[in-house]
């Protein structure tokens, strides 16, 4: 799990190292994808559900956040032990937050 948190911190450090780039959207799969040996299986039965998840997640983020906003959520999550405890997976925090905001606007 610590590697996961380090990887997300790396995303933030990468942005800091290259500040002149416009970073628009950041998202992760909202549900589990393939694991284990399935990662090496490129059959349609394995690949299509992952593609569909990616499309759904992309639409969710692009339609519910402004460009760059998802990175603020990432920074908040990386900096907050409390948020990481409540949402061990960043995607859960991002989608829960965006889902709540989306419900408030409906």
C-alpha cells in the first residue's frame, strides 16, 4: 500500500518538476480492473470491461471537474492522513467527492 501512496506522490512531484505544462485531468479506475495473470490476458472478455470502465471514468471526470481540478483533489488527499484513512484509494475519494457535488447540483 505504501508503494501506491508513493506513486501518487510521484505524480505530484512530476507536476512540480514541470510547472509549465498544463495538466488537465487525472483519474484512476473507479472499480477493480484485471489482476494477477489477467494482466497478461488480452482477450476481449478481459479487455472490454477495462475499456468500458476507462471510458465511463473519463466521462465522469471530464464532465464533473474543471481542467486541473482533479489534481487539487490529489494534492489534498496526498497531504492528508485523515483522507487517506477514510479513503485508502484515491479514486474512492475523488469519485465520492465529485459524486456528492454532482448530487448537490441536480
